[in-house]
C-alpha cells in the first residue's frame, strides 16, 4: 500500500511513488524452560533503532510494539508530556526523532 509500483501485475499503485522501505526486528522468540515460545523485546533496541532511523533521514516509523503484558511496551497515555518522565531515554528519543521530522505512527490497539 505504501510503495507498490504501478507497473506491477496487481494494478495497484502505492501511496508514495518514490519511497523506500526498511524493516528492523526488535523482538526475538525465546524458548522458556517449559517449552513455550515467548516473544522477548530488548528494551533498548527500539530507541537505538529510532535514533539511527532519525539520523538517516527516515520519514515515517511504525511504532506498533504491542503492549499486551508480554514483555512489550505498555506506557500510560501521554507519559512523555508528564514532567516526571520528560528526561527518560524513551521520551528523549521520541523528542529527538520528532525534531528530525520523523512521523511516528502506531496501531490503536484495544
């Protein structure tokens, strides 16, 4: 839907004619001792990745990390607007990416 070439056999043109896409994985599958495979997210990886993307001219980043109580992010609404959290690394990274013109989008969830 974003970068489909209009000359494809499906006849679908993407919304962004001259866009490139990159995919970065920040979640890995971890096998617990019980044999259950559980998604594990490195709590630093998204923010390092977002900083690198902002520094390389990325325009849009999908920030849909999850948040189902399974080790992914589950922040309260507007946490970075709260003065108590404005100096947290996550909030500083988001502010930096925003200052570089990065549009951050995410699924609404529930």
